[in-house]
C-alpha cells in the first residue's frame, strides 16, 4: 500500500488480485483535486479495473466531483472499469444533487 498525505486528503493505492483500489480519506477539494487526479493517472496505467473507495471522504466540492468525472473518462478511454465504492453520506449527497448517481457505477456495500 502506498499512502500519500496531501493537504487535507490522504490517498492509498493497492494492487489487488482482480483490481486496483484507490482509497481516499479527508477532504476532496480544489486544493487536493489535482494530486488526486494524478493518483488516477498512475493507477490507470496498470489497472484493468479501478475501484475508488470514498468511504472516508468527509467533504467534496465541485472540483472533487470534476476529478471523479475526469477519472471515469480516462478509464473509459483505456477500457478500464471504474467503480466508486461506498461513498460517504456527504459525497453521495453531492453526487445525487449533481444528478450523477446514474453516471457512475457505485457499489454501496463492503465489496472492495
């Protein structure tokens, strides 16, 4: 597991048997989004399936949502499955407010 502290956001990338798992903890904001996007870029180079665990994200703003959309689009260009895993209630509320719940593949159980 490779953990990276970022201003307000901590990330980890794990290479599991059938997928890569990117976990985030903290705040996904305009300050932390660029580094989080870079985590996606690196993980997508080696992944056939990418799961993004958002269970510990306490806050997300529009730039955080934008990074999730960009990550999905990058994955689609590489034919990589992209799944959001257990978004926290605050993240899920923003996804639903943005009407993106059908745009993303979202797993709500402990399936990571």
